[in-house]
C-alpha cells in the first residue's frame, strides 16, 4: 500500500498531468523525496533551499495541516492521503484564484 498525494493543477506539469500520484516514506520529507525521484523537480517547488516548506504552499495529511504536525517531519503511513494546495492571496485576485481551485466561475462562487 502507498500514500496518495493529490496534486494541484499548477504542479501537474511535474506529474505528467496526474491529479494524484503515489509515494512512500516515513515522514512528509521522505515522501517528497520519493516523489521527486519519480517526478523530477516537484520537491523543489514545495521545499526551500533551506529545507523548509515554502510559505505559499499548504500541505495536509488526512485533512490535518502539517504546520501543526511537524512540517516535513510529520509522520505519514501507508493509506494516508496528502493534499498539496497553493496558498491563495486576498483581494480580487485571491477571490478568482479561490474560485478556480473550487472549479467555479468567480461570478457564481458566492
């Protein structure tokens, strides 16, 4: 069994268009390294040169924010689901981006 990782549209060019990919590891950091070995460049879009998650990326393990689980040291297990979401800014641009993430038109997203 593996860990399912849900990939946002903006990063699907690294996964050949795949909405979900599978990987293994004991921690989120291990999982991202495993994914990078299969989907080159993906980890670099999520992790800084200093080895921390980028501020503009939100990652969830089974719907729990990894910032409260130990970040890259957060434990993962077979059968877990990891969701990667780009952070959304405020203002009109943020509203349009949020609507796009939800698959709705900004006009009907209310």
